[in-house]
C-alpha cells in the first residue's frame, strides 16, 4: 500500500513539473519523500532475511534519488537555486551506490545550465554546467560520452564569455580548449576564435586556433563564417590568408563562388576597390569559360554590384557607378528579357543623363522598354529625357502614360512587387523636375495626375496649391481664347480640395487644425479668383460659391461669417445679372438659384447681426432688392407679403424705393401698382428732406408721371387726370422754390402738360384744356435759355386756344337752353 502511494506521488509530482506547474508538484514530492522515509524505517525494523533487506533498500534508494532529482527540477523551475543545489548534491553523494545514474544526473545538470543560460543567469548556469562536466567524469563506464562533455564545455565557455568576457576570459578559454580536446567540433573552434578575438589576442594566437581544424573535415559554410568573423573583427591578414586557403579544400564544390563573393564583399568594405574589381573580372571570365556561379550566388553578386554602383551614384561619381553597372550587364545574354535587366538599364540611363550623355541614355531606356515596356519607372526615364530635351509634347505624353500606370498600380491587389506609393512618388518627382526645368505645362499635367492618386491629405493639398499657382500664372500669360479651359481647371482643383476636406474627417493623421488651415487657404484663393474673373460672370459665381462651401470647414467667427454672407450675395447678384440676358427657361433656373443663395445668406446674416453693430451695412437692402427682383420676375405670389414688410419700415431709403419701382416694371415683371406705390413713397421721403434734391426729385416725379400718364393714350379717366394734376403741382411748387430743378425736366413737364391740354381741347373738354395749357404756360415761365425757343409759338397757340374757348363758351348757354 505504501509503495503504491509512493509511486502515485512521484508520478503526479513529475507530471506537474513536466507541464510547467512546479509549485503544484512540491506537495506530492513531499508525500513521496515521507513515504520513502517510512519504508526505510520499516525495512530496518523488519525480520526478513538480510539479503531481502538489501534488495528492498536498493529500491528505496533509487526512489529517493528520483524524488531528489524531481525536487531539484521543481526548485530550478521556481528559481530556488539553493534548494536545487542541495538536492543535486544529495543525488551526487548517492552516485557511489547508484553509478548507473551518472549519465542521468550529468544531463539533468546540463539541462539546468541551459535553462539558466536562457534566463541570462550566467553565474547559476556556469555552476550547473561545471557540475554536469564533473559528474560526467565520475564514472567513465556510465559517462555521457566525449561529444556530450564537449557540448557541455562549449556552453560553459559561452556562459563565461557572455557573463563577463574580461573577467572570465581565462575560464572561457580553458572551457573551450577542454571541449576541443574532448571532441573537436566546428562550433568549438569557432567559439575559441571568437573568444580570442574578443580578448584582443595576437594574430599568431588566432592563427594557431584556426590551424587546429585545418586538418579536419569542415563545411564550406563553416569556413566562410570563420573568415567572415576574422574580417569583421579587423583581422585582415589572418582573414584573407585563411580565405585564400579555402578554395583548395573545396575545389570540386559547386558553391565555390561563395568564397569569391565573400572576398569581394570584404575587399569593398575595406575600401580595396581595385582588388575587388579584379575579383569581379575573374568571375566574369569564369562565367564565359564554363565556371558559372550557381543562380543564388549570381543573384548575390548582382546585389553587391548594384549596391556598389548605388554608393557611387549617391556620391555623384556617375562614371564609376556605370562601371559597376556594366559588370552586372556582363552576366546577361544579348536579347535576354528580364525585369532586373530593365531596372539595370534604367539606372544606367540615370547615370548617362547626369553625365549629359543623352544619346546613351536613350539607348539604355530603349533597352529597358524592350525588357519591361509597361513599367512606370521606364516611362519616368522617357519623361526625364523629354524634359531635358525640352520636348513638351513627349514629356506630357510620358506623364499621361505614368498616370495610367499609376492608376493600375493603385488598383492592383498584389502590391508586393511595387510599393503602393510608387506611382504618386514618381509623379511627384516628375512635377518637381518639370518645375526645376521651368516647364510649366508639363508640371501642371504631372500635378493633375498626382492629385488624382494621392491619398495623403497634406500631400494632396500641397499639390493642389501648386497647381492653382501654376495655372493662374499660365492664365495671365495666355490669349483670351484659351482662358476658359484654365478657369475650368482651377475650378476642378478647388472642387477636389473641397471634396477631400469633406472626406478628411476620417483620417487620423489629418488633424482638425490642419483642416482649418487648408480650408482658409483655399476659400481665400477661391474668393480672389472670383474677384479676378469678374469678366466671366458664371465662373465668378462658381468661385464665390466654392469659397462659401470651403469656408464651412472653418470656425464660424465674425470674419468667416462676413465672407460667407458676401459670397452668397455675390452669387445671387451674378445669377440675377445673367438672368437678364437669357431665355425664359434659363432665367427661371437662375432666379430660383438666386433665391436659394439669398435664403442661405439670410440665415447667416441673422447670426452675424448678433456679433456687432451693422447699422451702416447695406446687406438688408441688398437682400430685399435681390429677393424682390427674383420673386417679381418669377411671378411669385409671396411678393406682396414681402412688400408689406417694406411699407411698414419707416427707414427705407429713397434709392431703395426707386430701384424697387424700376424692378417692378422690368420685363418679365409687371407690377404697376407696386411701382407707383414705391415712387409715391420715394416722393414723400424727398419732400421730407430739409433741402429737396431737385435733380433726384425730378427723376422720381418723371417716372411717376410717365407711369400714371402714359404717352399715346387717347382716353384718360378724370380721376387719373386729377391724380396727375397733383404731381404737376408738386413739381411746379418745387420748380418755383429752387433754381436747381433741371431745365430739361421743366421742359418735359411743360410739354406733357401742354400736350394734355391740347388733347382735352380736341375732344371738346375746354375747361380742362384751358387748365392744362395754362399749367404749361406757367412752367414756360420757369424755363431759362430754352424759354425763347418756345415762348412765341406757345403764346400764339395759347391765344388761339383761349379765343376758341371764348367762342365756344358763347354757344354753350344757347345749347343749354
């Protein structure tokens, strides 16, 4: 029963350790230890034969060894170093009785050394590894073997090396030397060389260490890694000598090229470029004499060559860069089609362009087009040459091709081969090159394509700003017949800016402050363009509306509200102006648009008036006049409601009333009653002035009389005549009181009064005729220089009229009888 409990406790404890829950194992291991102690005590008290006692005692000791080793495992897992040491020491003391457990305990200590090494507890690791090595030597019959002992010592040397190389250098060297004595292994030799290099050992000592394995079978990669280690630590003499000896050992290896590549790399790193070139040329000769590199090695060589060429390119040593690129070209066969060859030719073309060797650059680009005709990079090379040759048409054509390819790249799902920003980066560079070469048309085309593909808001707005400036400059320099297209382009740019500002709310990197700054810039530009294009009314309106829309992304402070109000007023004004010159159907659309702008403007104006004193601001008047014009010409039934509010306002200006009167009769509007009411109101205001402005008064009265007494009418109502008579009396009153009344207006009044009298006379209304003709004669007296021209004729006629009137009167009583 006790033996069964012991086995269960041991297995359960070990199980918990194996699944990483060592803390749960301790209790079961304690139970197992207690069971072992009880079994041992029972054996000592037992009455069985002595031989049986020895057998049972040996079993108990084996179980005790196991439990102690399990407890050591648990302690290491939980970081209890002292307990683990104590348990292992007890196990170690039992090896005299249990020699077969030597291998197990040695490996157990090695595992502890590995774990603590991985945790960077180098002191503990070195202890466990030393223990592993020592235990492994205790009984050669049951030892772990030389290979394992060497492995232990190599890790021990590594632990000392990483713990503190300076302090434990001797111990590290001793451990690795012992390892190599136990079992010479590439890793041991490599480690020894590494430690010696770190310690600053002489070349002689390092040579001795390297010589240890020269007579043993080592892999090519191991030899290369050793050479690389030596060269990386600046031991050129030892490293290159060793590297030179390696080919002899691997003459038949297909990977022999790796040695030459490493040689070339380190020659270049040590700025021994001439020797590196010689090595490359040797490989090229070998390539054409049956000693080709393996594909992997050849690819590596191309990378080395391109990297060296790129360094010379960056240093502006373009001829030297071409030298290295030509080495790479040497490995391609004539007519070969390869995308890397296309890239190589493009790079060479760039070098030729910097060297002003345009013809050679063209040849290289032609070869690149043959290898990779649909490459945006190749089109970019074509573009650069066209710009250099100032071939605008070809440059624009190349940009268009780049734009199309950029669109394809952005839609391509597999973007591993070409970075998704390649298209935009190249278009951006194309624009920059065009600007540097003062090729405005080409720069505009590049920026237009760029703006279509840019995802980054900041880059897009920078491109659009540049486009606006360039296009405005182009506009100013062009003939009138080409300007419409330029204006439309600028409208397109600003429309795109508005669209992207609206979309930018979802972009984390584009902050609210950035959006406001950009919106301010574009709204001001739209405003300035609207003002500049006042000769193009429709475009002016569109720019004002864009400025308004863009301003909606800005904080609604007073300045922005004023700008918004003005934009909408100007847009409405343009729509009204255009409406006067188009067909009825077009006019209806324009007038309806104007009303929409005015309604939005009213809402803004309400808010704006709360921010300060706008007593002298004409906005209320303009809103009234624009709305009146739009509604009157649309025959809007709400027009009379609008005017009711006007009649109720005592502060309405004379000029406003006169304009309303004019608009009320402007085709297609016809509202004579409204017109007359407005003119009467205006006259009343004129009369209330301290000093009547005779000129303005005369014009207003002229309009009122014309409206009330149209020329050419043959039948006038007595009421109408009575009304008009009062207007003439008003005029005579003012004429009599001032010399400022325009003489031509007096003449016009005199003529209208006289003609009305003559008309009354012809229809037999003698009394009315005398009244109106008399009015005309009174007005004649107020004429100045013109009086003489009319006086004789009128007096004669007036006498004739009076005479006829007298005669007519004599017949009247008889007729009455």
